[in-house]
C-alpha cells in the first residue's frame, strides 16, 4: 500500500501527489482529466477519464437474421447506443423484430428511425440502481408466480395460468437489466463503488439472479401444463401437489432472505424443509397411476418442475454460506 501525506495550499486547497509509476503506466499528462467516486466506507476510487472509452459504448449493426440476438447481446455488454444501418430499405419484419426486443429490455428506447436506420439508446445509468432492490423485486414476482401456478393447476384455472406465463416476461426484463449492471460494475470500478458492490458481490448477484430466473421459468412451465379438465385428476394427487407447492414456496422465501440477510439459521431451515418437500413430491408421484396419457404428461411435468424448484431453493440457500 502506498501511503501519501495530504498537503494544503495557502488558499486552503487540499491535495496529494500521484504515484509516478501509475502516471507513467496510464500516460497521464498535464491537463489530463481524472475521475473520483466515493464508495463503501468513504473510500475514493481514482480513475482516468477517457473520451475514447465513452465513445466505445456505441456500436453499429447491420440488418441480419440474428439482429434480435445481437441487440440483446450488446445491451448485456453495456452499450448505450446501438445503431442499425442498411444501404437499402429495411425489411418490415426485421424492423418489427428489432422493436419487439427493444420492448423486452429495460431502459432501451428508439430515439431515431427512418427507412434505412434505427438508433436505439439505453437511458438507464447503472450506478443509479441498487442490485439488491432488483433482486428483491425479482423474488417478489417469481414467488407470486409459483403460488399462482400451483393454484391454477390444482383448480384448473386457465385464466390464472395465462397471467403467470405473462409475468415471466417481466422477470426476463429485470434479469437482463441486472446482468447489464453486474457487467458494468465488473468492468468499471467507479460504477462498482457507486452501487456499493465488490467483485464478489457482483458474482453473487449474477448467480442469485440466474437461479431466481430459472425458478420463474419452472413456475411458468407448471402454468403452461394446467389441464383443461381437472375432474379427471385424482384428489390425492391434487392435494399432494398443493402441499408440495406451499412447502417449495416457503423454502423459496427463506432461501432468498437467508442470502440477502446472511442468516445461516434460515439457510439451515431450508435444508430441513428440502427433505420434507421431496417426501410430498414423492407422494404426488405415487398418485400418478391410472391417469390418461395426456393428463399424465401434464402432471409429470408439473411434478418435475416442483422438484427442480426445490433443488434451486437449496442452491440459493447454499449461497448464504459463502457470503
């Protein structure tokens, strides 16, 4: 660690000198601009301001069959300005697809458009957002999805099932936003300081959000398999599914809170609930005999999703042990 003494000019300005090795390494000259960001524990992070770095956050794309994927990729990589240019009039189908992906990514807006060009800009500044707040929002949405998905299956409520599937798109939007934030923090130390996230925190946020997103996917899968006529499903199976869903959802709440609050007692409780949940799920599996093939497929898929959600809860709780 390099320790330097703070000095003061006659007019009351405080200053310190910069290490010569750092100045040489980064080619700092008289008139160079430096950035300072205050982070955790009142620490100041020093960086070299670079116009070139700022301009590198814009990119030009050409129309192609993979344009949607490319826009999504550049968004996750932290580009602020994405310009799509074509020498010819762009195909309307391609333009519609580009607009569709823009709607799915938080903060993206089309700021300029004509027959041969579309300019997309991200209007969100990562350092103004709190990763934990987004994670809590993701958890709130997916937990309600899981509860409603099981209720829709047990009650044969097709309308409720549709709302669960629709909410999965909102989960994806927030998940992509968090991935963009984490990448920005890992590649820019000043951003990490402003959102109070160390590199280890960023990795934890990335892993946790991925597990939450998968949990939501399984909830949507249960909703997509809601039977048209629940009267053909044995009552013991429906009861076991309902109880399994309640335990899995309770586990989910405890596992997320265990990680965010670093509560090892809650994490331990999740392990105990995991065994109990698997027992209930096995009860549901034993009730599958005699079902018609089309109902058997739907019920088997729902049970498999609950089992996967149960394992995700355990993986989330394990994260509390490493924080």
